[in-house]
């Protein structure tokens, strides 16, 4: 049984459980998961007997190479209206969709051509994507290896005056030059006090001796993402305060990694790291969740935060990334990518985590 057939069977079970006759999607990540298509625009309709893939002229040749297990149809004009027309033609009485993956305009487009019942079912495909197959894990692993090799090589090229934007651009250029489709997200490269912004965007700030260097990077290879964060000092450590928050963050991250296993609740794993940071007096400076799932998208379910009741399962791929961010001084984040196993986790990312001072 092929990959697409296995996924279609699982989806059809979920469609039936939802009490619908069909499912439709205009979301590229869900469509990639179901069909293998990596283009930016497509439509998918799945009924109990039919599996229909819609694309336009731009992607006809590509989809014929990538899509398996679906009946192909080229369309023009509005994809949403085309989906509505096909649902009507198939005699569907009720169709399910993921409300997080469809705009109001798209929903109205479907409604303009299809008068049957439309049922919002959250995570209908997302629930299937949450546990990765061995093949998916292998792709994520290759994306991580490529990104880490780029990091290893670029760390040797740092020089005074290098700007955040130039460094981020170097990462993204090297990802593509070495075979990735591109960056998995906009590369974060922050120097000095700007490291206090968890998702700060690179600017023309130049690198100076004594700066903190916070790097959050990842690439997309074979349709799957990687994600890694490391924090360094350039030339010299900026002060004892930085050493302290670095070691607290590292302690929290390593403890959380030990807490990861199938059967653990996401919020409980988050609490392990959060408790260590809070006990050290930095609780209010760790304001984001501990981590997230990753795969076709860089941010997927599950979310590891203070509210998540999701139970980790064997085969999930998640990040563990605590941080401490001190306004106007700087921050530390340490992130690894791991596969959940029955008794623990396998750490995919291998880059060293001990405090490193980059040569100036």
C-alpha cells in the first residue's frame, strides 16, 4: 500500500467519524501531506470513493510528477468556486473543512457554488500529521544536518562589523547553495542587547566584541523543515550575568529533554523547564512556550506550553527551546529538535551547547 493510500484511508475514517460525506482543502501544507504536491496553490477533495486533485496551468507538469493516488484535474479561475462546483457534481450532501486553513473569502467562494452542508472540523488532517512516519523523520533529519553544517562553517567566518542582515542572508544563501529549497523561516540573527527579542528581525546592527550572538535558523529540504537555536558570545563574555542566564537556560533545556517521552503531557514537560528558570529568579523573562511540533511546516501541533493537554506520542517531532530574555541587556535561547520515543527522545540536532566564545 502506497503512502498516499495509507493517508487517504486514515482521512476517510476521520471524515466518517465527523459525519460528513467529503473533505476539501485549499491549504498547501495539508495538500502536500495528502498528495505529495509542493506547489503554492491547489485544491483537494476526498469522498468515500473519490480523491480529486485540482491545480491550474502553472502547476500541471509539476503535479503530474508529484501527485499519486488522486484523479488530476486542471482548473482556471477561483479554486474555491472550482471546489464548490466539484462537490456539487460529485453529489456530496455534506463536506468537512479545517476552519484554521480556510479564509472567509475562500469559504464564501465554495458556498457560492455548493449548497450542501459545510462542516468545520478542526485538525482533520492536522491530527494525521502530528505523528511522523519514518520517511518524514528521515527528511527532517537531513534538513537538520544540512542546516547544522552551514552553522558550523559560518561560525568560522565571523568578523567585527558583520551585520545581522548580512549574516542572516549568508545562512539563507548557503541553505539553497547546498541543496535545500530555502530557509524554513526568516533566519533570526541578533547581536548584543537585541538578543532580548525572542523573534527579533535582523537589522544593519554591526557585530562588536563582547556581543551576544543569538541565532535561530532552519532550512526546508525535500518538503520538510528543521529548526535550531544557539547562543554565543563574540570575542569575550559580556559579563557574569550572561554566564548565569546561559547556564540556567541550558539546565532547563537539558531537564526538559529528559522529561520528553511518549505518554508525557506537553504542559508537564513545559513545567519542568519553566520551574527551573523561575526558581533561578528569571520566570518573568521566559514568556513563550517551551516548544512546538515541526514537519511540513516549521510550527505544527503539538504545542508545548503551560496550557497544552496534548499527550506526547512516539514518532512526534518537537522542539525544546527555553529562553531567558533581559530587556536592554540580551538573551539566551537553546533549541534542539527531537523525536519522541517510547522511553525518552532522540535528539536530532547535534551542535554543541556548551557556552562558546567565538574568535574575534
